[in-house]
């Protein structure tokens, strides 16, 4: 693909499908989004094909490369989708079927890996060799970019951070909340928005959404501030565990909870005590492209040159 070629990125989410057309320098030529046909596999393929056609009309081009970020991954053993919380995709030859619909090859990656690629190419991790990008939202996940390319891994699960246990648990954190994966104490059950809400309920008996807890903390409410302090401490431990293994050049935070006031600035202090080193100076940054990182990273799956 020439350096002047346009790249289409598709971010297949649980409620919406976002699309973008990027120029070689990262400028946006066109963008659009459509609702996700939840529970409808054929409808999802049709919706993506229709979105690609609409984007090409807007951009005045045809035959552009297409990259797709989505939940889950392609099984190395079967070529079928696995681990997607958009469960109607699981067990389906999604990449193959979409390529047939579009009449061209497609590249498909986990959405967290697309976040990492986006931030590595021209975001908060630009110029860094090893970028670890974390998603803190309704779920918890992460992706790794090496020299601007997604690290998928032998089993296509590189970066599946949310389904590892909370490190260095205290007595009152064992065995941890039950997770839908069948285990207890997964990081996702502690660090996601629903995890924050569940922790607040266990502490206070009050049912509050993650957004409400954050808002109350920002207003100075002592109980909410304590909940956010517990969340920050657990996030620091979870990050430190990966730093001890991967030692990334930069840590980038995305997802709704990454926007909590003061979180990014306070995290190094929460991480440092648990890192096996004399000094911890790894930068922690908010994602530069925010909600657009996933769709931009999908476009960059076809490279930057």
C-alpha cells in the first residue's frame, strides 16, 4: 500500500459501529457511525459493509484498506471468533465473512490492541517502542503495541489483563468477587465501572453507579473519596504486576474511568511501591485520541507507510 493510500477503520462496539477514513498523515477524511444490530450476526456484517460503502462515498475513494477492532479475538486453532462479549460473534468466521462481503482482505484485531496501536502511532505513546494501553470502562482490558504494531500473541490473548487476579490481595479482598469467566477476584471485578459500584455497595449498602460515585468524590463526599482511593490502590497494584513483567516505555489509560479527575497524575505513586526496581519513572498518560482511539487504531492495522 502506498503512503498516499486511505485507510478505513471500523470499531465494532456493543451498541454502535464507528467508522473513519484516515489519510496517510493521520488526518480524518470522513467518519460516521451506525447502531450495532445486537444479536444479529448477518445484520452486523451488512451494517459494516454499508458503513464502509458510505465512508468511501464521503471520502471519494474506493477499495481502501479496512481494519476492524472488535471485542474478543480470532482463535489461532479454528479461525473463529472467541472471547467476545458481543456473544453473537463467537464461533463465527467473522474476518473471512466480512472480507467476502467487502470483496477485499480485512485485518481484525482486539479493540484494546487497536487502542494501543492508535496511541503508539500518533497518540500519547508516539515515539515509544513498547506501549501498554489500558481500557477502564464497563469492562477492563489492555493491549500492547511494539514498534507501532499490535502484539497479538500465540493464543491471541496478549494483553488480556482483566482476567488475571488482583495482585497482593489483602485478607478482606480474598477470594474476591465472582467473575462471569467462572473465577473470583479478576481485576475486571474490581476495576471496571460495575466493579467500583459493587465495591461501594459492599462498603456502604448503597447502590450507586460508577458515574455517581465519581461525581460524589469530585464533590468532596468522604465515603465516595474512600471508594476512589481503594480503586486507585488496586489499579496501582494491577499495573505494577504487568510493569514487573513487560516494563513498558509508557502506560496509556483509556475508557470512561480513565477520565476521573486526578487519576492519571496520582497513579505513579500507587504503582511505585509494588514495582521491583529502585526507581519508577514510567510515564502514565491519558489517551490522546479518547473515544476515537479504537477506530483510528483499526485503520492503522494496515501500517503507516
